[in-house]
């Protein structure tokens, strides 16, 4: 083996390899990615760990390829975000994920009314202003497109600093069946599930699929109270 081939990676190559690792981590953390894609990315991570123990001359050859593969994986995830993975409608998991993202716009203005509402709507369904009655203040908004459907999320924060995402899907209610236990309030059914330190509440309002996603530290009964406040 020549001294040149046994030399360590350059700073540029190391930086590119680290960038590839970061891209893989981002892709794995994004729950929008299809399970098959996430499993494939995980296999690539395991292979990358083995390669890190290989001689320098092999790592030199793999550095650019690893970064390129990671970038391609993240690109597929980005496509899944916008297309819903090629399905005709988004899955509930994709909607839950959208409700966990960061806001991209300022909070909608309060419009008052009884019950009070915000200046944000999906078709005829207007988002609630929960500040006065429940202490949850609107702090932001975002709009996503999943499988051709627009998904509008308004974010709220309570006095303890806990953030909540309330997302509404445009068009007819999704065919995807919610998981979790069923809670009935005033004749309407709400599906409540807890997973990964988060609680989700899913229901149909005015023909739209609605979801709430927040920390499991918030009592589930309180979240159902918020959802049921829309049942007017």
C-alpha cells in the first residue's frame, strides 16, 4: 500500500462525510419517511459505522459516496413530505408529524366571538382561540401539502410553556382509522393515543380530519376538553 493511500482524509472530505452523517440522522428523525426507507437508511448507518473502522485508503474512497447517498435519502424524505409517498391522501401519521413541526408564520390574530376564534380557517372550519377559556395562547401557524391535501396547523402554548399543534386537513375526512382509546363527549367520538412521550387526539369536525398533538405531560382529559370545545 502506498503512503498516499494510507494518508488520512482531508479536512474537506471529513467535513463532507460528517455532513452525510447529519443528513442521514435528519432523515431517520423525520417520521414522514416511509418505514421501508427508514429501514434502508438504518442499514446504511450500520454499514457506515463498519466503514469507519476500515483502513484510511478505503475510507478515502467511501467519503464522497456516503455523503451523496445520505443526500439522496434526505431528498426522498423531502419528496415524501410533499407527496405523501405517492398515496392519494396523507396518512394520519403524516398529519401528526406536521403538527409537531415548527411554525413558519406568526400566530393568527384573535377575532373574538362566542366561542372566540382566530383569523385562520380550513374551508368553513375556523380555528379556536383557547386563551381566555383554557389558557392556551396561539403562537404560530404553518401550512403543508401532503398527498395533494393542504394541512393547516395552528400552534398554541400553555402557561407552563408546553406547545400544542392543532392540525386540520382540507377536503373530506381521511379514511385512515385512528388508534387509541375512544372517548365520547356530547355524542362525538375522540380517539386518544399516547406514544413516544406525546399524546394525540383525533376526531372529525365539519367533515374534516382534526388532530391535536402535544406532550404526554398534559392530561388527556384536558386535551379532549379542547377538542370538544369545537363541538358547537
